[in-house]
C-alpha cells in the first residue's frame, strides 16, 4: 500500500498502463479439440494403413476416453481382423459418447448379425431406422439379411426389395437373387442379377453369380460371357477361372482348361474341386496314372465328398481295377446315399467281381432312386438277365422302350436294349415251345401198371 499512489480512490495512470502491458504478454491456454486429428485417422484408415491407424487411435484414446471417431475406427479395424466381440465393445463405447449417430447403431447391428444374434440385430436396425432422417438402404439390407437368417423369407424379401429401390449398390440385388434361387424362381433371380450389373457394371460378384445361374440352366455361352466379363476386371479371380475352365472342359478343350486350372492352383492349391476337375481333364486325355493321382489328392482334401470318389471309381473301372473301384464307390455311397450314380457304378464294379447278387442289390437301389434313368435301366436289365430273372429284365426293357419313344437317349444304350430285348424274346419263345412239347408228351405217354 505504501508504494501505491491513489488519486480520487483510483490507481495512478502509469500503474494501470504498466499492468495492462504485463497482461498482454500472457495468452490463453491452448486447448486442442478432441477431433483435431480425425482427418489423420481417416487418411490412415482409407489408405489401409491399419498399423499406423491403430497406433494413432491408442494415442487419441489415452488423451480422451470419450473419443467417438477413434472408437468407431478401432471397431472397424478389429472386425476386419475377426475380433467381432472386441469391435462390438468399441462401437458400444462410441454409441455411449454419441447416441444420436446412426452409424454407431448400424455398426452395432452389423456386428450382432455377424455374431449370429439375429434378433438383437433386428432390434438395433429398427432403432437406427427410427433416428435416421432419410431412408437408409444399409438398414433395410441388414434387416433383410437378419430375417433371412431367421428363415423369415417373406419379411427378408420385403426389406431387400425396399433396399433395392433406394440404392444402386449391387449387394441388395445379389442377396435378393439368392433368395429367389432358394424358392426356385429362376427368372426373378436372373432379373435381380441383371439389375445389379446395370447399376454396377464392374461388380465381379454379380457377374460370377449370374454366370453360375446361366450354367445351372444350361446356357453355357452366356455363362462364359459373364465369367469373361469378371476376368476382364480381375484377371486372377479364382471364382471366375474355375467355372470358365469347367465350360471349356465340357467343350473338350482340355489343354485350355488345364492351363486355366494351373493359374487357379497358384491361389487355391488345396481345393478339392480344382484337383477333381484336373483329374477328369487328364482322364479325358487318357493319362490315367496322372488322373488317378489328381483324383486321390481331391479325395484326400475332401474325403466326405461324393464326386472325387465317384470319379476315382470310373477311372479304376476303365483301367480294369474293379476291386479298387468298389472301395471308393462304397465311400461315395456313404457320402451321398440318395444319389443314384454311386449305386450304379458300384453295381458295375461288383458285376466285374462276379458278385451278381451284390450287383443286383446295388442296381435295385439305383433304380429306386432314379426309375427313369436310361443308363440305370439298361444296366439293371443286364444284371437281372445274368441272375436268371428274364421276366423282370423284360419288364425293365419295356419301361426303357417307353422312355426311348419320348426322349432321345445315347445310341449305345438303344442298341444294347434292342439286342438284349431280341435275345430275351427268342429265349422266351424257345422256352414256351419246349414247355408245350413237354405237356403234349405227358398227355400222350401211356402209363405203366405201377404209375399213378
């Protein structure tokens, strides 16, 4: 107070000016915003620099536990790494920070859907729909997926259709097409795939799925075009290479198909389907040892699959090894007991092993599963004839003739049926003549005194 100079109750002017000048040198503390480095997080994430992004995220979370965007990106990265529960916790934290952000709720629902909690996912998507200002196709797409997982197909179809109406993204149309295929609605599925491609001509998944659909209905030319379109955008796409090579294989272009399979083998060397197709290409080229080696590898990679076992049985039958064929065909029967082809091939193998009784049982089962298959009918008739059951063989041949009158069958089958039918009729006629002669002899023969 001694140093203070007062003038009418106020400090003198020079003191006031001095204090003002001293205060100008002091600045307000610099408090950075929580979101100041969001741009850097976004850049690392979009460049797929996940390691650097995770380090930066941890730094941001240390500074602030309530960092919404850092938790959001951490959840996305963890889900890509397969840590679904950890990602769900991160999205839940982001939701606790900002419960009005629709994206947080959508990611929570998506994680629940991946984890198999479909009903909880539906509840989350419905909550997201309530707070969304505009119709969101991702919400309807997620609702459709969830209802389909719960086998509520009609509800799923309704939401997927709604999603296709408000976006050009291919995902809702692809899932809708798969749903149509489950209901065997081929034209509707084809239209959905076509719509997906019209909105996204570079969609590889839509092109491949449409090609597989064309392949299913027997239109190999259009299927080939779709697989070619997919390969034009992704030359090493194995999902397109395999079916394209299969089409070439069916057109007997075995060398070209093998070259395609060689490219696919670099990506999926442990694919049973790949080695099975390679084996059948080699079998068609009459390279039986290499074919058996490839087919055995396919069987090793998928021992419970019917197709490699059946094909091994075919190759062993061709090379005169019926015992080996029977072993693999028994495995094929166990793999698909409702498939008629393994029973047919097993019957042929048992016939070559002189087990006619076992061959008849096998062909009987094949006939029960496919009563109108010409290949089964002709082989069944041959087995019945060998077993001495000519009457049953004639019945089978009659059924085969009725089918051949309507459907065009292989020339070898028709020739064999005619030959066997003529022989059985001739033997039946000779048997009737012999029986008539015996009856006449019995009537005309004189009985002796000790006969009754």
